C-alpha cells in the first residue's frame, strides 16, 4: 500500500511539472532591455518607423535567410509595431507586436522584438545587437545577437542588415 501511495504522489508531481513546462513554453518571451543601455545613452536616439532588409544563414545545407520589413520605435525604449517579411524556403509575413530597446552612449544597443507568429516559421521574436550609424538616428545597423541576451526568444539564425528612417 505504501509503494502505491508513493507512486501516486510521484505521478501527480510529474503531471504538475509537465503542466507547468507547457505553460512556460507558451508564455510570451521575457524582455530584458534594461541590461543594454547605460545612463548616458538615450532611446530617443531612435524614433519613428524604419524600413529594413537583412541577409544571413543558419547552417550549411539550409537555404540562406533573407528579408525585409518595417519596425516602429517610440523614442522611449518601446517597439510598437511593424512586420518582418522573411524568405527561407518560402515567404513568411510576421507581425511585430511589441518589444523594447536600449541605446548606449557609444551608439550601440539592443532590440528585443516580440512577434505574433514565429519568424521565418521558426521561433517567436528576435533579439538584435544594433549600432546607430547615422547622426540623428536616421539609420542603424543590426545583427542577430546569437543568444538570449535581451529576451528568451530562442531565435538563432545568423543574419545582419540595415534599417533606415525615411
């Protein structure tokens, strides 16, 4: 009888843990944009709608990744919308639903983008390392950051590109 109760408790604990993991997997990415900016930097450096293009690759034997899109930054550290159009095997249109960004005093920073659908049909959201390359925030260069620096998105294709504000 004791072994039976121990087995029931173990099964119940396994069910609770499994349910919790499913809940975590479906949760929105956790954003950490406060770790990227220093006190002298300002998110106001970037504000408005930027159009962008990018190119990269995941691994040998997989078609390259390429795309275009737009992203809107509010000048106060928030990503407020946009779209990512990605080509890898086929074209995917992924709405940008939010995110955050930081700018350091040297013009570098990070952007964490959350999306309504998986980017290129792979993972939700994108983390980017950025460098403001034109005065007044007219242009910035970006690349995938290769890890979970800004958010828990898990997207890891290697790509880089340029964003311009008209």
